[in-house]
């Protein structure tokens, strides 16, 4: 799918910035995997990963229940 977007000049965004922000939002909304979002941003996986950290966007989204389940799974192997 191709998307054309007109951004007002007052937003002062380059094409690269707009792609990055769009990719980050899609990743944050769990619409794209980290790898696919990096592709949308036209960045390497590692660079996109580091930018997510810099902007405070969680890499892993887990509920309290998910965390407890993971802890229980680890405990079984110890």
C-alpha cells in the first residue's frame, strides 16, 4: 500500500522525520512489528530500536498477567 500525505509547512518535518514518526506510531499501536516499522522508516532494525528507546516508546508490551506467567515459566526451569 502506498500513502501520500501532505504535511503543513508549519510542522517543519522532513520526509524522513514524517516516516519515522508514522512508523513509531504504528509500532506503538501494535499495528506493525519492530522490523516492519523499521522498514517503513527506512532505517535499520538496530537504529529504529535505539530511536524507540530514545523517545521512550516501549519495545515490549506486557500486561501484569503476562509478566506473572513468564515468571512462573522461569520458576519451572530453575
